[in-house]
């Protein structure tokens, strides 16, 4: 399939790709991430049981405690961090998370990624050009989220 | 990005390695936000101690843990002092003062926690041990810039006092406290503090519980990043009601500032709250919305209760007075453990007033410094009840117990009978 490009602002440079871990419903940081496995453990969340490691994490925003960034950060320190981040609109908690993880990150998107990208799709994040590219659907990219 | 000579000097390492690393993170954070400048931070409410997520650093060395987890650097930097001119609180801690080590994961954790707290004290941090710093001397005045790791405190301080702070996160709060600056962005700028959504409150909240429920019912409807201004025919809420309201609103919607017409300082009128901007939306909170919130938080019928945790956010002394008045001469059910959480200075007052003795004679414990969310739950708990939506929501992430939610009176009656009677 042809690749689809969504443009935005590159907030942290570099290029990375991986399977999309995407949800319009954000994850609660405090208690929502198992830092020792990098898995989403929020009960009933669409991404429950899936792993952050190597993923392109695409979330609408943050939720709950100010202890949001530290859970993604702790998972990264344990070796289970995401490869890249996409937050369509920034709030202070998502911005701290990006600054702390220091992986390629794009924000201020021109199109709604939640209408275009599905869980497991292969996605490239180019933080230098401010672009995210849908390389292939889950059939091509292979869902490695579980 | 524009840095002053002072800020550049810190970034160049003239203030030492820890401030240098802290400033590097703050500058990167500002870059992510697209902020053009930094602002001076004079109050920092931190999150100190051996919290469980620090285990990933796999080290017993304070400076290595602090460098990795707070300063976000792989090079160990020794924490000497927090920034001069920034008053620092430890925040709610991982262990409680009255039952130390009781629910921590082994004796090593307790030793590590005390050693870490000692280093923070040496660096100039006050051991506040509370999630309600704003009731205990943490007083950034209107227009002053603060950081806080406590979402409900951010909402309270912005909304009620007109102080300026964002949600940030634990790492950015530490870095701001070490280097003395944070990005001038978001609620640090007056133009971002104006109301975006008009909220018509039709549920006529009166009690603390009504306001706690209202926070959840409104939070479920608010879009991300919205700044609500509340209007409606309700009795003027006091700080204790607003404490509950802000806690449940913050944890449900992530709201960081909320105006109330005629009550909060930036909302003398709706026009003032909007600041000349058009409203982006209107929200109505009806009795039906609040009833749905209560049902959603408490779908459980009658049943025995193993554990009741009260005091989220930590109780004010007047709430302790009320509990003591209820429990005076009564006896808590032997199969129900009741913990009443407050801040150390309020417990001191309660001790002097005899409230602690009355509450503990009835069979409950008055505890300070922590809460079940940060220190864990007693073992063997199958059913637990709360008077706080925040605590109820947080518990769902941390325990498999069946969870109940109701007013303080309902929780106290349950404490006596040992059985939740439904709502």
C-alpha cells in the first residue's frame, strides 16, 4: 500500500520506526504502566497488555496524576521504552514525557492520526522534518505489540 | 529560545553539575513546548523518597538514582542544594509516620527511604509529607511561579490563589527546583489562564461529597486542556469543598485551572474569566450526571467491608474534628480496618484537641505522611470503601479488591456496622 504522511512540528529530532501503539483514549500514567515490563496494565484500556518497547506511542494527551512522565521514563530505564512519540496536541505532562524520554517526537499535527493509523500499523516518526509516515497496515508492519 | 546570562551560566555548569543537568532538561522541555523563555520558580512541591518506580535504576546510590530518574542523565551528578530562593516541599511520601515500614516492600525499602529523605533534607527540602501543601505554608501568591507533583495542588493553587503552575511531571519539577527555572508556557502566561468552557452547574452541590462527585461528573465531560468557568445556583463552597472538587476534577480530566464565577480571583464575572475570548463550548452538569458518576464509581450492592481509607486529599483539621464527633463513644467493627489520613501539622492539632484519641479509641488509626496509593494496601483486602473519587479511581489500578464510594457519613456508618448498605 502507498505510504501516508501526516505533517506537524518536529519537537525532538531523529528518526525512528515501529509498530503503532495508538489510542485516542490516553493511558493513566500512575498505575497504568507496569514499569518492570513496559506493558500497559490499565484495566479495560484498549491497549491493555500491549508493550511500549520499540513502539511508536501515539496518544491524545495525558490523564490523571502529575506522575505521568515518570512511568514512561521508568519503563525506558528498565529497557522497555517506546522508539518514538506522537502527541497531536501538547500539554505540559506529555511535553515533559517527550523531553525526558528524548526520542524522536512530532506534535501539532495537521491531520487526525486516530482516523488514519491503527494499532500495529508500521509507522515512521521523523522528528527532524516533523513528519509521521504510515508505512504499512498491520498486515505489512506486523503487530508486535502483544 | 532566549536564555538570560544567568540561565546560560547554569547551563554552562557554573552552578555545578546537578544544576547544569537540571537546566539541560528544562531547556529541552522548553524546546518541546516551543516556549521562548524560562521563568523563575520560587516554590516546588516535589515527590521525594524511595518510590517503587525508582527500582528500575537498580542502585542503592542516591546520586545515581537521582541523576537517572530526576535529572535524566546517565552521568551521575551529586545533589548538593536545591536552588537558592526556591522553597521545596517533599510532597506525599512513600511511607507513613505512624506505621513505618508496615506496608513497604521489606526492611530494605524503609532504610533506603529514610536515607533518601535525609539527602533531600540536606539539600534543603522540607519534609512536608502531604498532598495538601497549600493548607500548610506552601503559599505562592498570585502571579508567582510554582511547580508541584500533586495534580490537585496544581489545580487548587492556580484556581483559588492565582499562582502560576503547570502539571509538568516529577522529573521536570525536580529539575526546576534544582536549577530554579521552568518554561514560560501554559498557565505561567496570563493569556492561557482564561476560561474556554462555560459550565452550568445544575446539581446544587452542598456537601463535601457533592463537590467531590461534581469534580468527577464535570471531568468526564471536559475536553482535554479546557479551562472551565462554573456558574450556577449553588451555595458558596469553602476551601474544604474545593479541595475535594479539585482532586476529583484533576484526576478525571487533567484540568489544571478552573474558575468559579464570583469565587475565584480571575473570575469576578464570566466576562473577566473569558478575558475577551469567545467561549469554545458549554457544558451542563445535571443531577443525572452526578448520579451516573456515583453509580460508575460504586456499582456494588450491600456487602461487608474490609478496609476504609479516608482523607484523600489529606484531611483538614476541621474534617478530623467532624470524624471525632461522629466516632465519640462508638466502636468500629472488628473486621473493618479504618485509616484516616492527614498531614502531620493537622495531626499535631488533633492530638492537642483530643480528636486523635477519640478516633483511635473507636478503633481507627490517624496516619500522616502518605496514603494507600503511594505506600500500598494492607494485605488480604477484598473490599474497600472511600469518600474520595480520586482514591477510588486510583485504587482500581492498584488492587483487585471490590471498591465502594460514598460520603464521609456513609463511610463512617459502614465503619461501625462493617457492612456497606448501598446508596
